[in-house]
């Protein structure tokens, strides 16, 4: 009997949950959402966030 690997199912469920949370947000609200949701991990692991990443999102959406 095969054990089903549920990693892909788990990732899909997370993606669906995030989509439901952000689907009615403006691009600026989405950026704020992701900044808020990732702030703890950024601090905990000492990550640096490139400003160019945020500028790219807005440029691609012609904002």
C-alpha cells in the first residue's frame, strides 16, 4: 500500500487560503498584507528585504 505524500495538497490548501484572504485587496493592500505576514520571519531569521522587490511589483502592475 502506498502512502500518499500530502505536501502538494498542503501547499495547495495554503495557496487557496491566501487567495481567499487577498482576492478583493488592491495591490497596495496586498503588499501590506504580505509585509505584515512575513515581518516575524524576517526579524527572526535576520533577513533583508530588497526595496527593488516592492518596486518591481508596482511596476509590473503599472501603478
